[in-house]
């Protein structure tokens, strides 16, 4: 989004607020499809940004949902529930029943308990549900998924589960992978696992849901170039696996991060012991970059000036509205004639930031949320909210 458009949006918006550029979001999805090929399905993990859900481009084949709250978002936005892959490490019988009522397209199972819960719910409804078994990270595991031997045992005894059809494997080990090597190694492992399951258990893995964990660069000037290079470096491996099974690549951060803009206004400026401080009306309760530690790294920030003054370029420490010394958004960010009333636009905030901050800390307002496209202009999704932590008229 160019600076002129940002300036126009700033004049129509209060601060703090988020704007998500739907054109940029669709452009990023199309870029991924171009590198991964038409045979590779694309799945948007809505935990990265649920505000984009009601406006997903048609290029997305699946939607990953990981909680009852995300199911509620799906219900309210009226998405095609057959596209939902109902995932998540914590599934209760109630959660499974609700997902079944919503007629989600696929369940994942992260444990034998999940297999039993899904099977039981299906049997009670006289249905058979497609299930992906999640394999944990073979390099050491985590709380997510099951050991390979456990997965193989479930497949071996698949006839014991009359209410589920095991259709494939779910594999995702983590995010922010900057190198191709670990991703290509994982793709090779999945390919070998498909072969072993066929040879040892006479079972065909029809579907794979794979999370690449491709990294997003928040603090590099050439972020778009670096990220496209990552796509290119794994595209051959992705395309090869898509020839072997029906492959869906699941990502959230990589799709959504570039489309987000966070607007916050300078409320106060001062200098303490030769350090220039600007207090903004946002803060770390609303703005979070992966890997950022008390503002030690500087993201791309666009300065929208309140007047035409210039020639006073100097470094600033940008602090939010919270009563804690941890509320530092950036240190030594250089601006020309930064003044009270200026708006700062933090870029690449389309993933997680809007939902990952300490929202109710200090009972600060929650930022307004809008989406923008060149065709439809600005649409406000959520007006600014004030948090009522205790939900009671008197404390």
C-alpha cells in the first residue's frame, strides 16, 4: 500500500487501528500458488488472522480451525464448512460434537484419545468422518501429534474404528524456518513414510496436510525478495510430494503477515537524559512482531506527518501506553521532525499481532479493525472496543 493511500486511510481512521489490505493478501496467496503449482492445495490457518476469514480469496482450498472460538468465527462469517480442517491439540467430546454439527470437512487426530472421540461421535450420528493422523516431529517430538509408531498402530488397526476413515497424515513441526534444508528433509520424510505405510500395512495415504513453517522477515528491507526466494527453494520438493498424494500446504503467517498495517498516533514527546521518547496511543498489548525483544529490532515504520516541518532527523524510542518499562515498540528508529499528532504506521502486521498481544492489560482500548481493497475501499469490521475485564458494573 503506497503512502498516499495510507495517508487517506489515516485521515478516516481513529488510532490505534489495524488495516488489512485484501489485495496484498490475495497477491501473496497467488504467489504461493505460482511456486507450488496447481496440484498443491492451499490452506489458511485462521489463527494467524481470523479477521480475514470472511474475505478469503477463492484460491484457498481449506481452512484450518483449532478452537471452539474459531468455529464461532466460521459460523458467523458463513464460510463453507466443508473446507474446514478441525485441528488443535485440545479436543474435548463437546468440541468434536460441535464440529460434527457444523459438518466440518476433515478432523485431525493428535492422540489416540482424539481418534476415540471422533470415532464415538461419528458412530452416534451414523456417519463416517475423514481423519488425518498427526505425526509429531521425528527430531524429538513435542506436545503436538503422536509418535510414528503410535500412528502406524492406529492405521494397522483401522478396522476397529467404524466411524472414521483415515485418509492421510498431518505434519507440522514449527514456524519461522528460514532455510530450505529442514523443510526439504521433512518432505523427504513424508514421502518415505507414505512408501513404508503402503509396503508394511497395505494402506494408501491419500492426503497430506503439511505446514511448511516458512519464515516471514519483519525487520529486513528486502523482505519480499527473501521470502520469494524461500518459496522458490522448496517449490520442487512441494511439487514432487503433490504428485505422490493429495497435498495441502497449511500456512498462516506467510500468507497474512505482509497485508497488515497498524496505525498509532504520537501523543507525547520528551527527552530524558539525551534519549528521545515518543509516547503513542498503542503499545505492546496490541502490536507484536515475532522475535522482537523490547524494541531492539526496527520494523518498517511509515511516518505520516501532521505538518510540513522537516530537517530535524533524529533517533526515537517509541513507547506505548502501558505502565511498564517493557512497553517499548522500537528503539533508535529515525524520523524527521516527529511531532505530537503524527501517525506512525507499522508494516507487516497482518499475522498474529492483532490477536497475540496482551489485549486486556491495563484495560486499554482494543484497536479498531478494518479491511481495504482498491475495488471496495475501506470497510470497518470492528469498531474500537474498551475492555471490561471483570464484566461487572462495580468492583
